[in-house]
């Protein structure tokens, strides 16, 4: 009962201290594994966002470089023959495709524009000037783009977005009003669009303010002071990105002011740079036409034909105006808004700049700069050269994990890695808009494999499961070892306590018998010679028992300290065993035992310490004597067994329960160690006997006998043939 109680309490302590924390830690680890895919996705978003942000800044820097190149290579045309200056400009810069020269009133001076009914010229300059005549003369408006957070930074920072909402019940704006704005608003929009140019790119992609200012100055020619307070711009952009309410109010305000909300070409799985994602609503048809409305007094039949060819008759669709797309539902709002402006409004109070606009369904760029006399010279930037310059600035677009590229206004990549031709480029993993000068262009990153995240998550999950399993098994195994060790220590302490009590009892019993019989003989109270001899035999047996017990304790102590020494000699195991049996025969037979000694060899030489082997044999005989309360028969057999010299001691006693066999050779162990047990002992006999034989290179083996009882067999290495002869 005490043993079961101890195991119970140790088990409870083991569960509380080891198992429960291990299970809790494992559950926490499993919970973390369930979020592994989201964690990997978050890591990839951060990494790829940095990549697309860097790409966008590279494109911005390249735009600034192209602006600087065009400004630096421009040759002021002569009044008599401007063609020579433009020819020289073309030779200096491959970006120049078709040049033009305007008067201070923006009339075309060069090239000469043919009459409207004349045959179309094959000359690039002439064709370009003819097509852009209405735009240069303010007969046509084009959409001009601006970062909405920058355009409304004052309202955002002042919390004035609510003021832009139309009062409840207010009448809708009259038709045509949305496409028109007052001159102050138009001028402010033009200044932002042209002056800040790619500077707003810096804001939208968290580019360092210094680079944003430098880029803006290069594109617009404006001094750094004209940029305003950069910290206010950044604060407005941050507030716009973080607040859904602010975004909605700003978009509503922009629409009331006549500015058009654009929509992106792509549906990225993630968003770079903290941009706002807004699911677009279907845009009414009457609003769709306002993004790029031509001047009502000057819409040529040719222009009408071009607009009719564009989707929904809207030229702006190719330059970012998604308002014309009835399928706008579910698309993502752009951070760039647009308003229609005339050429004079765009270039007012500016010295130079780049104007993006749609020509023949493709986004093109017009460079212009004002000359000292107020006239304006410029050129159409060569589309191929423009794209090649941007492509040349891009590096490291492909890696085993991701594809990095730039998408144009049609959602087509400027660079397509080999083997990726069939990819759906409109669904990048991470993407961000680049600049007002590149409406609907995107810096985009794609995973090389559609299941890259899940594959990495599965691999990481597998590794984590293996680690959790190893950790859990290690905890359990280590805990089991600790528990076993603790239980062994507790058991050993308990057995040592029992050993002290048993030894004290065992010592007291023979001493009492010896003293009692010695006093009787001394006082002459027994005169019968046979009785006296019997008393002396009992005293001798008890003395031998006391000696054996003391020797066991001393030998165990020496064995524990490693101080046990043996006097190894050649001896005959048969003769040695016979001496032990004969020395105990009288006492055993007096106790009612039948002692049977047999041998299967005349001599059986071994290398051994005779006294030590005798002590082991005596311990086995004593064990057989103590545990044979019923049938008192002890059989001793000596003979060779498979290269060993064996001594078998068998009895017909109580035997050993099968569950206790593994413990019978442990020190202090007794099947019943109660002090009230009928069988007395210290629990050291078998331990010492086995240790002695093990030190001789042999072993003691136990086997249960059929019909009841036990057999303990001493196995000692047999001596060689020469030793047999000598023995």
C-alpha cells in the first residue's frame, strides 16, 4: 500500500510539473503553426513591398534624369529656321521624337501645320503638331493627375473633409458642372501636378523627402521652397492611408469639386506602402464622360473619331480614367485623382515640365520648356527610348522567389521573364502606383509559384512538427527518467531505513539465542550431555549466522566503495561446493530439510577466490532455507554448462512472483520487507552473491521450477585444459 501511494503521489507531481506544461507548450506551438502561412505571407509582403517601393523610386529617378537630359540638350531655335535647332536636339538626345515651337500665345510656329482638309503629312513633327493643335490652342482639355492626399492635405489635417459633403437634401450639381472648376482650383491642381510631379511619388511610396524634392525640381524646374512643408504632406498621406473615414470623405470631396477618381489596372493580393484599397462602385454613365472632356467649342471630327474608338468613347480610359468603364465594380481606387485642364493652365507660371497624355490609345509624354521671349519649345518623347530607359534602370527583376517588373497603362509588363508569358499580370502579389506622370503604371511583384507561400508554410510546418515531436518526446523521456530516478531514490531511502531495522533485528536474534544457551551451560542448569551438545550446535549455528550477516554488511560496504579485494587461485568448484553443503547439512537437517548434493563431474577447476565463492553459495543456501516453509527440500547440483562451471541451488519453496523477478537482485530489496514478516533478512544476500560472481566474470541466474520453487544457478567461467590438469 505504501508503495502504491508513493507511486500515486509521484505520478501526480509528474503530471503537474512536467506533462501539463509540456502539453501547454505543445498546444501553443501548434497554434503558432496554424498561423505560419499568414506569418510567411506577412514576411513576403514586407520584403516585396520594399522591392516595389525601390523600383518605383528608380523609375522616378529615371524620369528626373530624362527631364534633365532633355533640358540640357535643348538648342534654342533661330527665328529664321527653327528646324536646324530641332535637328541638333534630335542628334543630341534619342528621346526626342517630334519637336515643336509655340508662340507666347501658344500658336504653332514650327512646324507648319497644313490645312484641315490637306493630305496627312508623313513628317512626324507636322503630324504631331497637327494632332495637338487643339490642345496647344486651349481648344481641348486633358486629365491632369494628382495624389489625392496631397491635393487635400489642408482639409485632411484640419479635419475639414466633412465640410465637403453635400448637405442632406441638396440638389445635385447641374450637368456639365462637374467637369468645370474655377480658375483658382484649376491653377492649384496644375501646380501640384506639374510642380510636384514625381515628388508625389515620393510621398506615396515613402521616398525620403530629400529625394522627392530633388526629383520634383528636376522634372518641374521649381525651386525646393515651392514644395511647401514636406512634413505636412507626409502627415496628410499617413492620415489618408490609416483612416477609412478620411479616405471616403476625401474621395467624396474630390468628386464634388469636379475631379475624377481613377481606378487601377491590377488587383494585388497585398498592398505596398500602406496605400488605401477601396472597392469601386459602378460609375454612372454621365460621370464617365467628364474625366477628359474636350472644349465644347472645338471638337474636330477627327478627334470625335478617336474618342469613339476608345472604350465608351472616352480618351481618358487609356490614361487612367476608369470612370468610363461600366465594369468598374470591384476595382481598386487609385490614389491619383484627375481634373480636366487646358494647356495654358498646365504651363502657367512654370518654366518646364513633362505632360502625360494619351495619343493613339497609348500613354505618351510631351516635354516643354519656356524660352526667354515667352515662346515654348518642346518635343514628343520617343516612346521606345522612354521605355528602354526605364527598362535599363531596372535590375534584379527575377529571383527564385519573385518576379519584379513595371506594368504600363494597359497592365502589360515592360519586361517578361522567359517562361512567364502566360501569367495573369493583372493579379500581382504586391503592387503600387508609381507617379502622376505615369497614370495607371504600377510597380509590381509576383511570386514565381502560385503556391509558393503554402509550399514554404508546409515545409516550415513539417519542420516545426518534427521539432515539436522531438521536444515533446524529449520532455517525456527526460521526465520519465527523472521520475524513475526520483522513485528509485525514494525507494532506496525507504529500503535503507528498512535495512537498518532488519539488520538490528537480525543481529539481536542470534545474540539473544547465544547468550541464553551460554548462560544455561554456565550455570549448569542442563546436565544432559545430549542436550548440552544440542545447545552448543545451536550456539555454533547462530554464531555462523551472525558472522554471515556481519560479513554481508561489511562486504556490501566494501563493494559500494569499490574496495572489495579477491585472492584469486585455482580451485575445484566441486570440492568447494561440497564443503559448503557439508558445513550446513547438520543445521539444515536439524531444521527439517532434506539436502541433496549431486555432481556431474569429478573435478571442475575455476579461477576464483574460494572464500568469496563460498559466501555466495552460502547466501543461496540461506535464501533457499528461508523461503521454504512447506516442502523442505534443497537440491545442489554441480557440473559444466556450455563453457561455464555451474552450481544450481533449487528448492520447493514459495517461489517469486513474476512481477518481482526483475528486482530480486537489487540491494535492500525484499518481496515482503515488513518487520512483521516471518522471513527475516536484510535484503543483501542475493545482491552480494551476484556482485561477487560478476566480479569473477560470471553471473547468477534465476528460474522458476515447475511444481513450485526456485532455482538459482551460479555460472563461473571454467578454467582451461592446462588448469584442469594442474587442479
